[in-house]
């Protein structure tokens, strides 16, 4: 099994963290979707990473689909509750984390366009989503040790990947100082090898 992706994508990081936590062996194949020679569209018609490549040639794409599949592959260290409200609440946290990443990536890519083509209103809108998402993360986490329930789960992985991406691309946001509970959570997560080994970098 192979995972196609980049070292900067928070969605790829989410899949890599789940693979590590589930102790599933795989090979990481580096590919940047924006590169002229990218092969990503051959495996995902949407041209996005991560893509999970199976030995039989079949693929899975979208990080949410990939991590849900991976959680069923091995019974150890279940990261998503099996059913009911508990499952939905973990998936809600994942949607929040992914949504912050969506907004951060959109603003980052817009800012890379030629200055005369950039939309300041678009960037401001995305940054507003980031700040609103951080506020809800902090409010919902409160003083709990983990995002949902009493144990580490996909909720923490999604939030941790979002926070790590912001620290990487937007260090000026300063969420560590504004939201000490999120800072404590991320400090705890980064002690796990799955997070420490997947810190985004160019």
C-alpha cells in the first residue's frame, strides 16, 4: 500500500498520523499536485492529495474517506466510534479541522497569485473562517484533555493537523497565545511519534 502526497499538506499529514497510530505499513510517494510533472491526476481526477494506492491498482481519495477506511483495517487503536452520536461528534470535529485547513490553504494559494490578480476580500473571508474556527475549537475543547471523550481520537488528529498547518503557514496568527488550551493540546500531540514525524515542511 502506498500513500501519494506532499510534506506540506495537512490532509496528507492526517492520513499519515492515522497510518502511524494504526501501525499500518505503507510507502510514502512524494508528489506535489501543483508541480508541472505531477502524477496525482492519474490517480485522483480531482488532482488532490492524499491518494491511497492499493497493490491491485485501485485507489481511495479524500482524506476523510481514507482515514475512515484505515480505521476499519485494524481493530487496534480505534480512532472513530462505531456508531451513533459519539461517531458523529468525532466526525464533526474532523469537519471543523478540515474546514480551517480549507480556508488556510485557499488564502495561502490566493496570496501566491500575481498581486494584480489577488482578491483581498477573498483572503479576508478565508482568514475570517480560520479565526472563527479557532474560536469554536477552543470553546468546544474547554478544559477537556481531548477534543472528544476521554481518549485520543480522530477529532484530536484533525484539530492537531489544522493547528500544525497554521503554525507552518501562518505563524503570525498567534493561536498559541490566544488559546492556551489549544496550545496545551498541540504540545501533547506533538509528543506522539505520529505527529512529531509528520511536521509539515517545504
